[in-house]
């Protein structure tokens, strides 16, 4: 969602901002803008609907000798995506400009009050309301900019990450956050402000993650001050970024999504590194060590997430119940938070999030914490809000995921859930020694087996060519591979815009079968040993109605291969690990279909990488 970037220091600010905006493109946006202070302290604002390149064309010449500037990529919430609603937004006097990520819930009440005081509004945004509110407070109370921002934020209800620049205060930028992320990069007499670390990493590794309801003033004399909105001074905690610039580049691939699909042998290995010790037959998850006992004795584990991470949670449900015999409930974070759930202190909640910034997941965590439950996190982005508001957790270590469609983060999440379930099963004695060691040996082979699946990409590309014009797709799977049917369908619909539904295979008879005719491709994940005969029957039912079967089968499983119109053979593995392999061909299929349909694979329409609004 919206991306924020700001710079104050001695270097040329505009290239830093434009480059930063490009780094933030992956978050999803529909307009972009930039504001800077000229040498004579006049504020200049340029904004444009569309991509950052449109903004650059609109700028014509890149201004030089600029040392303070802010930039924004907007994902429309209040008001259509157009030039006027794009950020930065200016105050009525033109002296204050604001960029904002989030939603101000009481903006219309504040707007009405400001209109009564003579303020005119040009945009439909809640952000312009913040700019004018700051201006009003500053002139009413005669306070400095940072104080006016602080007082203004005491009046607003909602979520925000903002950066404020004023021509009356040319030596500083003010930033603040509540529920939307904001990172401060600290260089030599220079500061960077951004929604995440991606625009910062090429300039400095020293960062401070701003906490909720904190305001920072960064100045061009190299000083900065963090306060809470209650006016308490905070001591900053400076961290070192564990991210390299190469991780943010396409590295020879045409698209980030393709790169990330191909990284999976490595990222799955990275998720297990230092955690799975095959020789000793042990699993250790340092991040949750102190909570093992609590988990083992939990009457219930509640898994909370959204989207792809929710699909990983569904696999977690199978794993924890099957291996560790702990009852599990899986919920969409957005539903959980609004359904008055029963949460007990002994419950352990595990929140799963790639970005660690999903607003609904954050709110669900806060709710669970307020009821006394222990909350653990499984996050990919180091230092993200969810990783900080949970009691403990495990990072997935998949590295930055730039493609909007989640791929490597998903397999990393499933890997962590597998390790957790195995660890608990071993400690609880709910798994036999033989089975435990068999799974460990197989888990260690998964990266190589993913590598083998990637080698059949050409075959999958041919299948994609056959079905690229389909209008609907059905995905069917059972047990561990039911969530894979959901995830395969989600991958296809989000990047190719083809309508796709995932279903438990047995549910087909209860409705979706009505859709099947010769136009309907049906992807069947048929690797499960346990439900092989049942899946075979489902395939027969589809074939009887002339649906086209694309089957994902385990090598050597002849029967389904023969029945299917197209069979994609993947290596055999333990059933509980099969999702880690069966999702790979579905990611590749979605990727090729989207590409053949001319879609923007990395930045699908309307989607945001990190969903920081409800
Ligand atoms: C789909 C996708 C989304 C995210 C969802 C949750 O490919 O990426 O469905 O999984 O928005 O995001 P995180 O995991 O960052 O909480």
C-alpha cells in the first residue's frame, strides 16, 4: 500500500526520493508525487496519476541543489486515483505539505470544522485534512511545527504514517506513525524516512523503527528527537539492517515473481538453517524456546492470518493436529477481530504475516493480547510491527519478497509451521521415533526436490499456453493439499485476472460440479497417498462432464497420470511435506498464464503488497 520516502541531508535529495519511490513500487500504488524545498524555501509539489515514470516525465528536469524532499506512492482510499488526490497534499497556505499512509477515520468531522474556519479543500483526501489541521493549530497556538503535528495527531482517530515538511521550517522533517509502518535511516548528517527499509538499505544500515504514537523530528544538523504524542521523550533504539541491496534487485530475472519462485530451494533451506540438525535429529527454534512448554500444554492453538498467509495457516492446522495432537483453530484475522471470539489465557495464538504490517492481523493480535493469550509471530520482514508486538516468534528468513503475489514467503511459512509441529510432536511424544526421523530426512531433501520441480517449468509453460484464454479455473485438493488448491487459485486470479476457485475435492459434488463443462480447466492436486482413490473418483466425475484435468501427481503414480488430460509429475515425498512441492507448479502455471495474457506479474492491478488499511 502507500509508500513513503523522505530525505534531509547534504546530498541531492530528488534522485534519492525518486529511487526510493521505485523501490517502494512493489507495495502497490496508483499515483505518485514528490515535494521539495527550493533554495529560496519555496515548496514545490509534483504529482501524477500512474507509475513513478509518469511522475518523472512530469518533472521534466530533475531539480538540483535540493537537500530536503519527500515522495509518496498512493494506493487510493479516500478519493479516486488522480493527480489532485495524489500526495503530497498541501495546506491551504501552501506552506505545509504532508504524505500519509493509512486512514483517518474522523476526517470528515475535522474537515467540517476547518471549513467553518474558512479552509478550502481541493482534494477528496483525508491527508489534506491533516495538512490543514496542522496549519490551523500552528497559527492558533503559535507553536513550532513538531508541536503542531503532535497536537494535531492527538485530534485524529485512525491509522497513519506521515511525513510533514514546511517552508517555515526548512531544516527539518517531522514524521509520525500509528498502525502504519515508518522507518528512520540514520546516515552521516542525513536522515531517510520510509515505509520500509527498501529505500534506505543502499544508503545506510542504521535504522530506528518508530513505534506507534511516536513522532520524530529529523534535522539537517544531524540531530533527531523522538517523542510520544503525549510529549514524552523516547530513547531511540538503533538497529542494523540485515538486508543487502542485491536482495532488492531482479538479478537477471525478467520479473521479481519469477526470481522469487526460483529462489525457493534456497529460501526453504534458509528457513531451516540452524534449526534442523539432521545428524543429531533435533529441531531448535530459538525464537520460541521459552514458549515451548506453553505451546505443548496449550488447550488450543489459534492461527491468524490473511490471504496467502492464511493458506499457510490452514496447512499449519493439519500439521499441529496430525503430528502434535493439539486442537487448532484457523481464522482470518479480519473476521476474528470482529466476531467477539472466545480467547483464554492458556490459548496460544500464532499470527502469520509476510510483511508483518497487515493491519487486520495486527488488530487481531492486540485483541488476543488484551484477553491474556500468548501471541507468537511468524514473520518474514525483520523488525516489522508484528514481529515487535508479539511475545516471541520465528522469522521465516525468505529475504525481501518484492513480487506482490506471495511465493517464497509462503513456502517459508509452511516450513516453519512444519518445524514447529514436529518439535512439539517430539516433545509431547505424539510421533514415533521412526516417523519423526523419516520426516526429518525428507524435509532435508525438500530444497533439492523443489529444484527438480523448477526444471519442468517448460512443460508447465506449454500447459499455460493451452489454457491462457480460459475464463474460469477450478482447483481441487484434499487434506494437506486442500489449502494448496486455495493458494493455487489465488495465485492465478491475482496475477492473471482469471476467475479461479479452490475447493476441497470432495466438496465439488456439493455445488461447483454444476460449473463443469468442456470449457472448464480443473487443476487437481493428486499427490496424496492417503486419498488417492478418492481423488481418482473426483477426476472421473470431472471427466464425465468433459472438464479438462490438469493433475499434479507424484512421480510413478501411473493411474491418475493416465486419466488426466495434462499431468505434471513432481517428486514423491512424505504426505505432510507435499504442499512444499505441489505449490511450485501452480505458482509457475499462474506466472506463465499471466505473462501470456500481458498482465503485470509483479504489480497486479488493485493489489498492494502490504495491506496497511482495514
Ligand atoms: C497473495 C498475497 C496476499 C497476502 C496477504 C497477507 O499473494 O500476498 O494475500 O498474503 O495480504 O499479507 P501478509 O502475509 O503480509 O500479512
